């Protein structure tokens, strides 16, 4: 089965500060890493320190995956613009092999509809029509910022998901993280 998923961790921060805050709560010494490992899997507020550890992941994935990713709202995403660049890129001539998960999935009818939209005079109507024609396999890149707590929720809810992109996202992301001992296994 062919599918596209690329996740690249660009930054991580907050670990030391989160452990310092945990130490204040537990009135304990300087090395809180063992306490953090013990509490990381305990929900209901015991692992709230995970909310203070952040990662930024650059993700390339199809639109249908991003629709599901939007379920996880305790995060922020910045995406490639389809509003400002899509029509311009299409008018220059687009390489469907670079922007679709499976280039053979776009039908001649879809291409014809997109080409018809590109000749419209009204820029707003042109944009709306092009967006309406985009296939679900259209790849979009987003910078996704989330806490370890959000990533923990994703791992618990999606590690055995029927859409294989989720497991691949988790495997690629975990491989680049510094503190996987604080997260559930995938």
C-alpha cells in the first residue's frame, strides 16, 4: 500500500523547566527525571508536567490525514498556504507527482475541472473552484507544535488506528525525540 507521511522534529523545549515545576509540586530534590518517568503514564493531573514540554514537528501528509489531525486541538499548526499560492502554482504548471500522495489517483476529469477553474476571471471564484477540485491525496506541509501531553494522547488513541499514517507519524516522531521514556510505546 502506497501512502505518504513525513515527520521531522525541528525543535524541542521545556524539559528542564517542566521537571523544575514538578519538583516544586513534589517538594523534592533536583533530579526529578525518575519521578517524571513514574508519573508520565498517570493521567488525571498527575502528569500535567507533560503540558510544559513542547515539540515542533514539520509534517508532510495528505489532506485526509490532516482532517483527522485537527481532532487534537491542544496544539497549533502553521500550514503551507493554499489561499495565497495554490492558484499561482497551478497557473505555472504543477507537477502532480510532487503534490499528490498517489499521482495516479487524480482523474482526467479532476484535471479538466482544475484547468477550467484556472481560466476564470474572478480571482475569488477561481480560488474557490480550485480548492473544491483538490483531491484528498493532495499533500500539505504544516509545522505542528504540541506538548508531550498532546503527543501522549495521539499515541494512545492512534497507535493502532486503521489509517497507517498515524503509526508512521508516531514512529518517525518518536525516533527523533529526546524523552521517549515519558511517552507510551508505539
